């Protein structure tokens, strides 16, 4: 094959080429066409494949800031924002309820709420007497109507969270409603959160405490209600306490009442008596072991009496043991006593760790709000005043490490004839600051409307020309009553 540059079958390629040996060339090398594979013009030839360009990987978009991150801080206010807030929206001349409406609206616009955080925040606002939804009789938003209005008036019209009814006077002299940031936070974390959310989900507690503390930080930072800053700061501290206590409550609730109390309940009467199913074939197949067998229960009880009981209690344990008193009570932890080194040595030397070491939980009775009202006879003018009674329970140390002073527990307490007390059927474990508010019962309540009597409606429809048998005349179609 000719390699003469004048040969029309040889051309110069300024980019790529293939030499006579078929190797890829560089700029300025000859590009050879094989004349035997086609006609003189337009003949086929083998071209060098072009190198594929590497596709640049798309950069992952950074997740936007939601405003709920740890240690998040609001950006400094601009001069215009400062004047708008301090000289208009949050000026002391405005009522407390009006300032809070503005605050909540602006707070929502500066945070990215997911469904869970929004639900928690809405429940918190509802407990505080703040209603959500468009205001009645406020009309639609028209740009022509907003041109001559200031920022405060526009914010008032656009607000979807508002304080309605007689609560608008909260904080004013003579009002039936008081402002209590601390009380609302206490009730929300100690009553509402355990009621509506499963604390076993790990993120529930940090989500709840994080959202409320984030909002309270916003209130302080923007100086919304400086006259209540002491309350707001106390509520912020409660968020940290609630996070700690709810976490411990979650852990201890999974293990209560403990082996010793379960053993007493199995032997002498209670929730766990007859509940053991480990000996059943169906339970072994399913790996279900509810309750405690009698042999194990006797070992746990006798070991506890030997280690912690008196000589009289030990002597009584050799004879008949029975329940003398059973009562459903609430009690509050006042002292936690861990086992001494001598007691731990006793468990180790005699049982080799087969039975868990016990400590003592000293409590006092608590007049909880869920207790049934005492039945008062005709001769009694009023029920007897509540009397505080002391109790002492033996509880495993692995449970005591999650208990704290002030913790409140609702359970069934039984007293044996040897003086030993135990509890089972635990119905609630509550925070030290447990609080209930009467307004909890009013959440979602709407004022009833007067209905016109049926007869007046029927006669009124007839006077207006409604034909008999029409919608207003058919009782089956009238659902008003």
C-alpha cells in the first residue's frame, strides 16, 4: 500500500490516526484507508473508537438546615428586623396573647417541621390553650387589602395559631387565665407525652424535648415576653430534666416489678400467681417464659429474707406466710439504699450469683389524681384527709440504678404477716414533676349550639314552600337531633 502523502487514499488527520501497523497515532500521523474494502469514494474503513468521557458524579445536595439541629442558634437580627420586632410586633404595649400569636407564626416560618415534630408542637400549643386553623370571620387575604397595613396587622391576618375565647385576656389583671410556661411544660412531658407516644422508640424523647426547648429558646432570643423570662428559663431547664427522667422511666418500666416482687406475687397472691407457662410444651416451642416457677420463687424469697430480714421475719418464714393487706396505691420514692459490701458478699458466697442482689426502695404514699373518690356516708360531711404512709420494698439493684428521688409509681401493694411488703401490677411510672391540668379535659371541646325544635323547623319549611316529603320534612333525613 502506498504511503505517499499525495496518494488520495492517504489523508492527514490532525487529531487521531492509525499507522500502517494499526497502532493508534497522535496528531499529525497518517490515517490509512484500505481501498480493497470499498469503492474509490465513500469506501468503508475502520475508525479509531473515541474515548468515552467520564461522567462527573453529581454532587449530593447538602441536607437543608431545619433549625432543630443540636446547638442550633438563630442568625443575628438585622437592624430592620430588630426595629420591626422591638418597636412593633413584640412591643410591651401589645397584649401578651397578641405577642405570642406573632411569635408562633414567625417561629413556624423559620423552622422546617417534619410530621412528627409538627404533631408534637401542635399538641404542646393545644395544651397551652392555643388553637390552630384559620380564624373565623377573618376573610381572605387580598393584596389590595394589605397595601395600607403594617407588619403587625398583616401577621395578625395570616396567623393560623391564635388564642381565642376568654383566653385572650390571659396575663391581664382580673383574668381567669394565668400565664404559666413552667406548668404547661410539666404537664406536657409528664402527662401528655407518655399518654400519646410510645417511649420505647428511642427518638421520641429527644424529639419531644428538643422541639419544645427549641421554641422556648426562640421566645427568649427574640425577647417576646421579657416579663415572663423567669418562667421561660425554668421551663427550658425542665426540658433537660424531662429528657433524663423519661429515659430512666423507659428503662425501669421494662423491668418492674423485679424478681423478688414477682416471686412474692407468685407464691402469696397477686398478678403473677399461676401465670408461669415455662413448663408447658407450647411455651417451650415458642420460647415463651412468662412469670416464675414456684421453686425459683421460693429460692428468691428465702434468700432475700435471710439477707435483709430480721430474726422474727426469718422465723415466721419457716411457718405459714400469707397476705394481710392489699391495696392499690400511688407512692413516691424518697430514698434509694443500695446493698452494703457485706450483703453483696453474702449473695456471692452462698449462691454464687444465682440470685440478684437486692437493695431497698423507701417510699411514701402519694395522693395521685387518678385515685377513685372515697365513698362518704350520709353521716360524714366529707372524706377523711389523705394520710401519708411509709413503705419499704426490696428491689434488685439493676432496677434501683434507674430510679430517682421523686419518681412516682402506681401499683398494687401487699403486706405479708411477717411484715415484708411487695408490689406488683404496676400501672404507671411517672416523672418527679408529674402535673395534670384541668384544661386537658377541654382540648378539642367546642361550645354547643342551640338547635331549633323539630316542630318549628318543619312548620318553618312548610311556610317557606317546601313540599311535604322533602328533605326537611323527612325524619330519616334529619340528623340534627
